[in-house]
C-alpha cells in the first residue's frame, strides 16, 4: 500500500510537471463526467427513483375501453362500483377527477389544480402525510369536508404554516378542513396541489346528472388507480377484468356490451412517454463522455511515448513491468479523481441548466436533484474512466519500456501505440457519427413536425379556460353564459371572432359518443354503431380558430333550441364515416336524429403529430358542459385581445376567478416542446462529440507529424514534393475519418430502431440526413488535419542533416 | 563562363545568413567553388564553420541568401519548391550522419523510395533496388526493418538508397559520425569503391583520416574556403 502511496506522490509530481496536459485532461473529464452525472440525475429522478408510494409495482391504472375502436376512457360511477365490488384481482380501487378550484384561507383565492378523490385514495397508494393525516376509508365518510394539501401548495399558499392543519380553508367558496400536508416528494398526479374528499362514494360528475349518480353507466369521467391483490400480476389482473367486462356486458347490454378494461402499471403511465427519450439522451451524453475519455487515453498514450526514456531508466534500475504499469495507472486514476470532483461541480451547473430546459411535460421533475446517488455515480464513473482509459497506456508502456528505448534514443518506430491511438480515434469518429446521425434525424423529424399544417391559424388567437361553478350555473345558465360572452366579445372592435369549445384545442381532453348512421360506412353492417368524438361549440368557434368551412354553414341561433337538429362534421368524418361526396343533409343518430349542416376542414386536435380524427360538433346548447375554452381571434395584438377578454369576463361574471389566458401559439408549441428539447439536446451533444472527435483527430495527426519530422525531412531530401507530404498527412487523417464514419454509419443504422419511435414521418436511416452527415464529418476531418498537414509541408528538409 | 557551366557544380559568391532573434549569423560568406564530374571532394573545418550549411545548399535543401549556383548547367539557386524536389530527386543522393532510414519501411522499401518519387515503373525499380543492395552487400537483408540492423548495416542501406537513382552527385554529411571506427572504415571503403566506379562524391568530415580518402580536400573557416588541395594523382 505504501508502494501505491509512493506512486501517487510520484504521479502527482509527474503530472504537476505537465500542467498544460493536466489542465486539458481534467477539464475534459470534468465536462464529460459533469454532463453525464447531470443527465444521470434526470434519468434517476424520473425513471429509476422508486415512486413515492408503498409497493408501487402493485399499483395499476384502470380504464374502461370503448366498444368498437377500443379507445381507453374514464370509468362511470356504476362501472367503478361494480369493479370495486367484483374484481377479485384488485385489492382496492380509488377513483378521482381532476378539478381546478379557487383555494383560499384568509387572503385572495388562488386557482389551483387538485383532485377530488374517493376516501380510500391514500389507502390504495399507501401514502402517509408529513404533517397531520391523510383521509382513509376506515375513518372518514364521503361528504366529510376534508382536504389534504401538497407540500408545494402548503409552502406557497399557506406560508408553510403547520398550524393550518385542522383549520378550515375555502375551495370554490366551500369550507374544507385541512387534514394534513403531504411530504415533499409525494406527487399524484404531477400537477395536483390538493386532494379533497368526494361528497359521495364517487367523485362529483363534471356535468349535471339527473337521477342517482351511483347508477350512472353511460358517462365515464372517473380516473381509477387500483392496488392489485397480493401475488397478482398485471396480466392476471387484465385477464380477470376481461372476464368482469364480459359479465357486465351481459348484465347491461345497452351500456356495456363490447366494452372492456385496460390495465397499466402506474409507473408506465407516469414515465412511459418519456422513457425512450431520456434513455436516448443518456446514451448520447454517455457517448460524449466516452469520446472525452478516449481523448484522454490518447493523450496519455502520447505522453507515455514521450516518457519512454524515463520509464526505460526505471526498468533498468529494476522496476518490474507491473510496477511501471501501476505507476501510470495511479496517475490516470488521480487525473480521473480530480476530473470527477470538478465534474460534480459541473454537474450541479448542468442540472440547473437542464431544469430550465426540461419541458414541463416530463413527469417527476421535482424528483430531480444532485443527491448522494448522483455523486456516487460520478465517483464510480471517474474510477472506471481512470482504470479503463489508463490501462491501455499503462499496459503498452510497461510492456515496451525496455532497454531498446535507451539504445536508440527512443527513435524506433512506435507503431503499436500509434495503431492503438488510431483505433481510439476511429472509435471517436464513429461515436460522433452516431450522435450526429441521431441529431440529424431528430432535427429532420422536428422540422417536419414544425411544417405540419395544423389545419387552423394559431397566430393572433388567445384562449382561456372557463369553469363555471355548477352550484350557481345550471345547464341553461351555462349555455347562456357562453352565448353572451362570445357575443359581447364579437362586438368588441379589437376582436375578429370569438367562440367557445369543448374539448379545448391542444389540451388532452375529449368527449365521445356512440352513434348510428343513416347509411353505414361502406362494408359495415347496417346496424353498426360508431364511437366518435364530439365537440361542443358556439357559432363563432371556426372563425376564431381559422378552420375553413368546406361545405354548408356554421351554426346559427336557430340551431340552438332543443328541437333543432343541426350538426357539423369534419372532413375525416365526412370521408371515412359518411363515404365522402355531398354529405350535407345526412342523418346521424344519437339521442335522436341530427342533420349535417356543414363540413369543416380537418384540424389537429391535441398534438401536432396526431392526424385529425373524425369529430362531430354540436351547438353548445345541445352538449352543455360547465367548462369550456374561450377562443378569441383579435387583430390588435394579443395584449389587446387579452384586455378585451378580461373586460368581457369582468362584465359577465364580476365575482368569478378564471385561469390565466394562453395564446394558441403557445399551446401548439407546448405539444412540440419535448421533441424540441430532445433534438436540441442531442444536437448539442453531437456538436460537442464532433468537436472532441476533431480534437482527437487533430491531436493524433499533429502528434504523428511531430514524431515523423525527421522522416518527412528525409523524404523531402530524397525528392518528395512538399505538396505530396501534405497530401500524405491529409490522407492519413481522412482515412481514419472515413473508417470511423463507415463504422459510425453502420452503428447508426443498427441504432436507428431505437430512435424510430421518437420520429415523426422521418426514417431513422434517412439517406439525405446520412449524406449530409458524411459530408460534414469529412469536412471536419479535413479541417482537423489541415493544420498538421500544412506543418508537414513546411518541415525544413535540412533537419535530415542534423545529428540527434 | 562557358568553362564553368561545364562543371557539374559551379558556385559563385554563395552567401548564407541566418536570422535568429535579430542576431545575424553569417554561416557562409562568399563561396566560390567548382566540382567536376567524377571528383571525390572532402570538406572539412572546425565545428560551426558552415560545412553542413554548404552541403544543404549544394543538395538544394536550402537556398543561399546571395550568389549563384549552377548544377549540371542549370541555374538552381532560386528554383521554386516543387522544382527543387525534382532536381534533388534526380541529381542528388544523400547520405546522412544518422542514416535516416524510415522505421516503418523495410530495407527494400527504403531504397525504393526515391525511385517512387521519380515515378519509375515497378520493374525498373526492382532492378535498380536489387542492384544497389547488391552493391552495398545488403541484398540478403532486403526484407528486414531498419531496427533489425546494426548501425553499419543501416548506413550501407542508406548508401544504397543514395545511389539507387544514379544521381549526378552523392552528398554525405559526416557519414561515419554515428559509427565505430570499424564500421566507419567499411562505409568509407564503400564510398571509395563507388568513386572508382565513376561516382561524384562530396563528403563533409572533420576526421583527417577520412578526408585523406578523397582526392580533393576543401577547408572551410568562418564561412570561407581557406584551402583547396587537389591530391596529386599518380
Ligand atoms: N537554421 C539555423 N539558424 C541559425 N543559425 C544556423 C542555422 N543553421 C546553422 N546555423 C549557424 O551557422 C553556422 C554554420 O553551421 P553549420 O551547421 O553549417 O556548421 P558545421 O560546419 O556543419 O558544424 P559541425 O561541424 O558542428 O556540424 C553555425 O554558427 C550555426 O550556428
Ligand atoms: Mg555539420
């Protein structure tokens, strides 16, 4: 052990003698390890850290699926209660709905997102409060006015005052007693800031329901999270629920025939969408680290060559190859340790930067931090890097530090080591090519995504969520409110057109219904039922959005009364379900017949990358909901439009609070935030990788030219032209580039399948992207070799005459 | 003038000034010299007197600061780089003090190198390389790498490389400087043999014993020719 300490002392001294080399190596390592550790923190926080629930692996989400297209949807109260009672595979199932509500203690109300949950909600999750208590099916009755606050809401809205527990706060004007505060890392769902106990055994319906809520089967609005019975797997639960679905279908053929359940682990629901994306990013940053390390290994190799004499003297003095190898290894581990320590600092900066860049759609962002796990990761990576990339130089040096080096003044060919360095450079170039290819196709995909014609004109449109308290607005009042607010806005000189709509554009919510057609779509049986999306709009909606009418007309006030039968469909509906042609006047049946009075162009509804689905629009009086999106197109700038909206809302409902308005452009952009983040980050990594690989190539070629100075001088003396020397060096460098490029392209093609699921209408092996990539890499390769090549050309042939 | 152009080499007032850190070093201060075909010239003088500088100019590795240089009747002092490379390749054969064999190339490939630069066909190259290696007695080592040869053997290969292209003149700078006396003698014998066969040789040496091998001895001092003795030929 003292031997190693001696080695360490020697090593540090030897490194101190080469401060330039040291600074470069440590900085490279710190950047590489720092970036990797920051990315690791994200991957760990989002994907790997256990969910903040007891035994999260036995938690599943349950959906009810539609007859026909099998689309997953929410559960209705009766189906939820049946499942709760009869599904053997589930220990317990909790239901909840998302609510937005004005929350206040003493001060002004703040609008927060929360959940209205069944009493067993926290029992199912197995979560405990940090302060106070959670509610529980055992101790609390539906209707007890209890609320549990999230840590964030408690800190921001209630000043982290622990005495709030037990006190009463107001949610949309109603009194609730605060039962407890959840721990900081608890989140279900991502955005919920409070959980209030439902007034009945199921959460309140978002729409007014006549009759007994508990027997309602047709309207699904509950999200369900369930804990599977001990020893039951997800697929066993799915099989059990399939049987239950068939039973329910037989029992209630009108409502439940053909419908099923879908089960998914909670983990998948939460992180399923971003998993691939984050792993690709982690892979990319890992590749950058690998390239950085390769540069260090290459530097170490070059350094070992320069120290051949010193090492040979050590050997001559009796040091065995193991001693010499160990000495070099200790040096490289010392370097890596310094790089790793600095890397942790870099990681904390990088993580701060990442936090601001990460799109809000990534779940569990709050769980990301540079904690002990991340530091341990950085330390592990450093040690690995030190050992792995110190071993090669140590090995070759120890093996060749023989007396030969003393005899010939260290001038015999260093072929073996150069070959190893060349191999490293080829590897770097290949990795950089893979990253560039990934960045290229992700960029091409993003470009396609941004070129997508969404089917409406988002510029100049401001939207605002309107939620009306059902306690004060019955259906008729809701409909009147939508009509008067849009009419008031339409009369405003700053406004071009105004309408309300449900579902809101580019927000993931939807309504659907089962319909029959006057004539079934070609090839379908006459009695075929179709599940289609429904929209509820006021007449100005299409004009406000900029969705063109293709045929017929938009709604007019005569369509409003219950006796009217007007419906508007989009083009996808007209061609796919109605067989195209002139569809005006065709009849759709649900709750009675409706006549098609207009056809609008297709518009993307929720995401830029999802093509329009068939949708049928009803007047707001026929499908009336307490929450809609107000959509207003202005021509005096968004600020003026906002003012007009605020003024109209003040005039129509002076005592109501509303969510802040958002521009439609921002909503649309939000749906491409993740691909933009992903491709931006990968492009950044690829640029760094390319730079590092170019540096590696430059280092190798310059070093090789330097080492061959005498050889090149001799060749010049023998009659080689300077230009041919330059060409030779360029050829050497470009050969490495081409070999690396070919290896990289091969790897990129193989790796393409991993990326494919992240791409929009772009092939992972897009030949144009790969072609551009090849050109870029060749150009960078030529650039990296140009200076050393020029140096080779200008070597003074007189050097050949000099004795050593 | 017509007389001098018939010389293989004619130097007229060659000067060489090196500028380093604003210090001027006058390495050569007006050299006038003729070398005829078939001559064996030894250049000697104290260290730093300009021998290597002169050889570099003779071999077109460097250009003079002033003066004129005719090689084989052609003005070469101010030729552009690529032309100089061509002339060097055809007219000059170099033998270096530190051999300068290329470590990654075999003995055969080292000798072949100047012929490749000349653009010679493979067949002709093979004949020339083999003949040159025969001549220096290294044909049996054609496939070896330089690191597998002794110093004397390496220098013989270097001589083979210098003569393979049948240049007009062989230029040697201290060809025995890195060799022990036995190997040094062997190389000198080889040069004398080449001279007998008609080669023109210009050799820098500060060893009077080796200078005596030549039939003309030029002494430099401080960048000037101070003595030029032609040994009387019996
Ligand atoms: N590239 C150069 N830059 C500056 N000065 C130079 C350069 N080459 C040679 N000199 C100087 O020119 C003078 C002549 O050098 P040269 O190498 O020709 O001497 P030499 O006679 O060959 O000596 P030696 O017997 O030691 O080899 C010396 O003073 C030397 O320092
Ligand atoms: Mg000299």
